[in-house]
């Protein structure tokens, strides 16, 4: 059985991996020096599609984590990195920086469907990374101004793509999903299990 390095601070991703039976796991925290390789390039390029963007950022995180594992002489093992984006009208909605932007995101998502993509990257070699992408559709109910105001007054929107997490308070706004619930949370179980299968990391 391999030891997994998770290139993510997300507690949701750790919880999902734990539910899959992945117990031999180390969280890799990428410091500023390691982030230099990709963080300055984490904005969406002009002409770059949201689909290409989410794969590129996940791949770059995995590559940076692999470089860190090797530079620190850690025991060999696969790295898992993931990135989740909320896409509305072809635009990637990132993590809102303030209440005004969080409220704007909620108004844009209100009463309509949008796309959530999560790219998962696993591997031991930056030149041979395996990639899977989960694509889901999320439909919000019509939100009142009062609902939006109450929501953005909480702490929930500000560390989540698109300003919401399906497992949190915003779940009250979601009328329908098509696709992967765990993928919308940030780590699709089916796709991730397929990528981890060669390493014998999951319970089943």
C-alpha cells in the first residue's frame, strides 16, 4: 500500500478521503516559495476556457507538491491535488474577497443553473500525472435580497469557490443537482477512487 500526499488544506477533501478508507495520508502545505511555480499563474489566462483552467491549476499544484516531497527527502508516494471551480456564463467565479462580491455571486447564481468542475490529479511523476474531471450542474432557487444579505453576513462564502459550499448553509438554496455531490464538495469519490486504485489506497 502506498502513502498518499494530499496537496490541499481543505478539510472537506480530507474528510472525503477518510470516508473512502484512505488513512495513510500526509497533508502537504505549499509555502510561498513552492507556490511561486504556479500561484502567480493561477488566474485564468486570456482565451483560456474554464475547463482548461481547472485542469491546469490542479496539475500545477500536484507538480509543486511532488517537487516539495522530493526536495525534503520524504518517503515516495503518490500526490493528489484537486481544484474546484464554479462557472457561470463561461466565467470562473473564484473565492469572493468581500461581502459585495459574495452578494454579487449570489445574485448571479439565483434562480438558475451553473456548472461546477473539479479536476483531480494523481501521480508520482510530474510528467506522467493522471487526471480526471467531474462535471456537475447546480440549480439555485430564486433568492430574495434578504436571504442574500443574511448569507453574506456569515463566514461561509469567503473560502469557497463561487461563494458557497453545498454542504453548508447554501445547501438551503440548492433546488437541484445533476452529477456528483462529492465533486461539488471538492473531491469526486468515483473519479478519485479510479485514480487511486493502482496504489491500493482505498478500502474497497
